[in-house]
C-alpha cells in the first residue's frame, strides 16, 4: 500500500507538471489583443527582436518552474512521511538527547536539511536560468550564501514556533489552532517590525540615498506626501541582479521605502520620481497594515482548516503516513504540507488584493507626478530589465502576479496621457 501510494503521488506530480508544460508552452496565447498593437504597451514598440524572443522564452521556463516548485514541496513532505523518514528523524533526535526541547531542535534540523537538499536543484535551476538570461549578476558563492541565510532564518523561526505549537496541541487537542493563532498575532507584528532592520540587512547593504541631488528631489516629493525623510533607503543590488525594483517594508518606526540601486542607476530622475511616488502611495495608504490584517484573518481560517485536515489525514491514512497521533512531532511534515497547500490555494485571492493596491498606487503616482511619458518609459524599462511578460497567460496571472500585467499598467497610463493632452 505504501509503495503504491508513493508511486501514485509521483505520477500525479508528473502529470501535473506535463499539464503545465502543455499549458504554458503550447496552449496559452500571450499574443497581444489586436487593439493594443502599436500602443505603448506593445512590447514590439520598445523591445528589440532579441529581447522579445528572450522575454517569451525566459517567462515560459520561469512560469513552469514556479508551478512545479510548490507541489514539489507537497510531494517531498508526503514521501518523507510515507517512507518513514519523519519517524527516523524523531528516533535520531531521541537517541541524541533526552531533553524534549533539544529533541525538537534536532528533529527540525534533520527535516530542514532534507528539505533544503531536495529543493536545492530546482532553486539552482532557477538561479542559473536567471543568470543565463542576464537577469541575475550574482556569483554562485553569493547565491549560495543567500540560500544558507534563508535556511538558518527559516530554521530559527520554526524553532520558536514548533515547540509552542506541539505544546499547545498537547494542552488542548481541540483548540490549539485558536491559541496558536492568538499567539501568532504579536509574533507576526514583532517580525514585521524587525524585518527591515534585522533580517533584510543579513542579505544586502542598506543606506541613505547616495545621489544627493536626486535625494533632494525625492525628499521634496516625500514631503508632499507627508513622509519623513529618514524613511527612504537605497539598497545595494547591482552585484546580484539587473532587474529594477522598489518596495515598502516594515511597520511603525521601522517603516521605510527602499529603492534598489539598479533602479537608481538605470532610470532618469523623472522616471525614478514616478516609481517613488508609487511606493509612497503604499506607504501613505498603509497597505502593509491592511496586508497584516488580511494575513491574520486568513491565517485564522488556515489554522482551523489545518487542524481539521490534519485530524482527517491521521484518521484516514495514519497507518501509511506513520502518524498515530497528530500531537506527535512526527506529524510536522503533514503540518507543513497542508500549510503550503492552503497558501497556494489562497494565493489567487491575496494576489488579487495586491493587484488592486498596485493599481491604486499607479493612479496615485501619476496624479502626483503628472508626467505620463516618464511613467510609461519607466514601466517599459522595468519590463526590459526583468524580461517580464507584458500579457501573461491567465493561470500565471492569477497565481503569480502581485502586480497587474504591464499591458494594463502601461495602457492605463497611456489613457491618462491622451486624456490630459486633450485638456490642454
Ligand atoms: Zn507597488
């Protein structure tokens, strides 16, 4: 039975992968609707032939990797349970130490290590693909360093969560999901507060803007939006990527707007001011706080569903998955698997709200800067630097796009341009 379930799971993954291969490479039509042909959103008006081909190829492979990587995680956790690895990790932990907490730490290091090794090939392919297409400029050593930082941050975070989680399960078999959720509120808020000052600097260097002339312009704009100057940062990314980006992060006194130095190097001042005004909207409209609120609501539902699904799986497949009791640490891969599935299922909804906020930010930015030409060309440059698809396939859009496709973003700006040209 165990072997049969393993074979079925692998087979299901392969079929799923083939489906997405067919969908992305043969079925999906990413040709521009004819009414957009020749418009400023038409990539053939601002990319050369080579860039056009590259962006199509690169996006297809990237999208395929995206759709493979999450279910691959599910497969991994499923096989870890099915073939008794989870049971073995626990035995190794018990043989190493007699202290409960230390046993959990050892169990977790084994599980994390196996997960790291299993997902490394896909991550490496993704890195080397991005390197081949000249998006990533990162050396292998620097990439590996980031992977290892990821590993230890994840490990550290779960080392705080897992012992509390299983302690709660033992204390209250029926309500652990609720108590766990209540505890996750201060934890989430604390982590969001620490993110920009403790975690992000482990990966990259952050500093005030280097270009002082540009800084004055940005701070004048920030002043208009009532954002204190000390919240604007530059980050050194040029030795990692050619892509452009800017984002808002952190909460309270650690809230900040961060501009990648690649953005500052590649765009003109007016283009940067548009991008900056876009980020200011996220800051001013407190999108991060809405994000945390939404996340907490979803996680309440998610933890409840996890509780129900874990009990169901243990009842129905406890023998095959070697879980006699969900309150035993051996069920942790099941917890991770269900969590990852729920996150995947929820992603179309979270992406949808994110796209709505992005749309608002674009609108805010153009109203503030009133320079559609700079705005449009900055988005064209963003498309070129990341070789992104202007018109992605439907499933890619709903599962992957936290921002509206460039087709929508650029044509909205073009409409604004036309409208305001007529007014003058
Ligand atoms: Zn944005």
